[in-house]
C-alpha cells in the first residue's frame, strides 16, 4: 500500500468537507516559528513519519511558547522517531478537547465490502478498545456501489450511548465524507484517530491515516505518491518504488515486491546468507520460506509474480531482485501455475542476458529455477536453448519438484560454489 503522511491525508479530508485543525507543514525552525506565530500559542508539533503511535514514540509535543517550540524542533527535525528520520513537522493549533472518538473505513475480508468502524473512545488503539470494551465499537458494512448514506451512518453511530444527538449527526456527516475519500482514492484504510469534539461543539480530525491500494497508485498522479508497496511503517526503498511502477497501466498479472531486509543487516546479524527470492503464488512463497530459512539462508526480499504477468513484468521484477546489493544466490519457484510459464521464462531470460552479458546470461551466483504448471516443459527448454541451464551455477527443476526439493537443491548448489561478485 501507499501510505500518506498525516498532513497529506488531512488535505484529502478537507476536500470531503471534514474539518481539520489550522496548521502548516514545515521543514525548518524558521518556518515553524512563523507558523506558530500565525496560529497562536499553544500549538501542537507533530513529526511527519510513516508510523503509528507517534505520541508514545515521542513524535508529538505541545509547545506553550517560543522557548518550548525551539526545544521541540531541535529534538525532532533531522532526528529519528521510531527509527524513521523526521524531515517535516506539522505545526497545528491546540484544540480545546471535550471528547475524542474513533472513525474509520476499511475493507472487511469476510463480507468483501467496505466497513465503517466507529467508537466513542478515541485516541487509543482500536484493537485495545475492541478487546476490553467491545460494546464501545460499532460497525456498518457498506455497499460499495451505493455508498454510505447519512441514515446508515447515524443508525450505526447511535448504538454508542456516549454521544448526544448533535454530536451523533456531525459524526455521521464525517463518516459519509470519509467514505468519499475511501472510494475516490482507492483506499485500503482511511482512519481518523482521534476525531475531536471541542468544548465549542466543533468536530475536527486531529489525526489522519490514509492508505491507498498500491495497485491504484497510477490512477492518482495528483497525490504524488512514491511509496507503492507493503513497506509497513518505514518509507519505501528505491527498489520498492521502482517495483511499484511495474503494474502501472497494465494489470495482466501482478508483480508484488517488498524488501524484507533491505541492507542485509538482519541476515548478517543472525548469521544467515542473503539471497534473492521470487515465486509464482504467495502460498508457494511461504512454503518455500519454511524450507529455505532453516537451512541458513535468508531472502532479503519477497516477490510474488502471479496471475499470468507479461514477459515484460517478469523481466522488470527479475532485474530489480538481482539489483539488490549483497545477494549470494537466487531462487525462483512456481506453484502449479495456470499462467503461461514460457512467457514467464522469456522475461527472466531477457533479464539474465542483460545482467550477465559476458557469459551469455549465465549468472555467477547459485540459482535454482523450478517451473511447475502450464508450458513448464517449454520454459525449461528455453533456458536450455539460451545456454543458461548449462551453467554449473544453475539448477533447473520441473513439475515433480517440491519446495523442499528446491530448498535442498539450492543448499547443495551453494555449498558447491562459493559465490563471487557480479561482473
């Protein structure tokens, strides 16, 4: 998914007529001072990083005056919050809070529909509220074609006894606006936690989390997104950003790539050998992980190229995987795939020919290729015709090989040939 920073999410909320506190995003101490003077003390200073729980991690502070603002900015700007470097701050008005509630719309995998989630207890983890006080969390499934009507939102929200009539109506209005953001920007999650009811009766989004489906990023160039994969709370790496563009404008199959261990630090720390990794089918990938990791190898990436992707997509994904620094091997295994594995093979071969031109595409790190499914014999034949399978560092396997067979074959190949650096 592509996650927006708080201030970016709030811009989308404003377009749907959801009120947000007055504020300005800044990148320097000077701009922070100017923003605070314009807004008026006290102000909230919030680190803009891709991380939940910023308050607990020390990323949100109240500045009562210029002295405290200076101290906060020096503490945050250029330093890390939760392991992420802070390059931007949101300087925002301090709200006079009467009540905090939780409001979100996300996808429900059970009903396969969007679902509205509301709680009269905001400002804390919704999982904690659902576990300790389930009666304070209500939900309402939404027909994605019809949308969320005011009466549906009100009927759900009125189940929480902690709101008066006016507050309930305002929360319902915010919920319908939130669905417009969710639907309009192809989101996986739009969350406001907390949504603040002020002592003056206003309803404002004190925070905003907006996660856009990575497959839909190309449809929203106006968002300027550069993160397009499941990177979690850290920023996407350059290779993940590049991989996020593979499906752009062409959804014949998919190529999902994420770097589990981008710099190989975890593999080194645990004494494992870093390798590149690609499978056709996530289930196949997880099974292979269970077999390869206990043998002492650690895939620095996870990649699933399934759904019958084009040769061009396979080519791009293969180049990206081999571009990772420090990999000492590569393993590719298909599930019993219905996709055209000859096209899959052509894309991989094209990448290898470009990556290793001096050897006719023969890699200089141990590689195992397992083709199982439609046209698997043609795929194996193509590797043979191009001479790649003749390399002593390449092991080709067909439809009768299991994930355990693939892992053991790779282990045997690695132990036989100690890898050298790429040409």
